[in-house]
């Protein structure tokens, strides 16, 4: 199914719809809002890496470079949904989210450009959260108040689920392991300007 270039496209699109749409002259801008490490590990051809933190901080500047339809991608759809809300707040009406994210894209058999394998951000969060909970339980054997560390992590994870956000993920995304020198604001704006809409 090829999507017509109108403002009535669905805000959630399937991998098949995106693949067909990208093959047309009215192809959208595809912004991948995962961390640079996740993006370099695998991404959709033709997509631009605009990490969610960068997008959040500079959405007003990005708005001026996004005058066509924009499809937002992340690992599973949660961060792309946050990016959609942030960009809608600055007046972009032409936003779409790849339903199911890169995971759904890959499951649909669509091609990915692959680089060096790295852990995605959600896996890093599980490792750190699990380690903190385990550490809190083990430390509480010697010092009982340490159990509150496990409780705090559990509460943070519950809050993250309810709000569909993750403070730990935002902090981890800023570690050098998850960074790349090509995803600062100037680099992103240059890439968007060098490849204008068709």
C-alpha cells in the first residue's frame, strides 16, 4: 500500500507502509531517535539519527528543517511516541511513528544497515536496574537499610512504565559508550540541509 502525499496519513504506520512510502518521490524524512550507539549498530537506510535528548533540547531549531512528512523511529515505538509529542508541541503537524519501531521493521523482513553490534538502551537499563536491585538485596544482609535501594529502583521502574519514560535510560544515553561525535545539533542540521526534500 503506497501512502498518498496528504496530511491525512495515519500517525502510526506499519513497516510495510513505510517501506512503500520511502520508495516514492514524496518520501518522508525518517528520524531515528535512539542513542547514537543503537543507531550505529543497526538502522533503516536513509534515516537520520536525532537522539531523543537532542530532539528534546533543540526541537525548535529542528522544526525549521522538517517541512515535510516525518516518520519517527526508535527500538519499539515508546521513544518515538515521546518525540512525536515534543515535535507536535512546536507546531509540526506532519508526524508519524513507525509502529513497533526497528524491531517491527526487522520482523517484517525489511533491510537494516548494520554496524558494530552494541547493546540497545533498554538492555542497558535492565542490566543496571537488575544490578542495583540485586546489590541492594545482598547489601541488606549486612546493612538492612540497603533494601531501600531495591525499593527505589522498583519504584522508578514502575513510574517509568506508567509515564512511558525512563530517567535511567536518559542518563545512560549520555554515557560515552552511547555517544557519537556526528550527532550534535550542528551535524544533524547539516545532514538535514544537505539532503533536502525531493
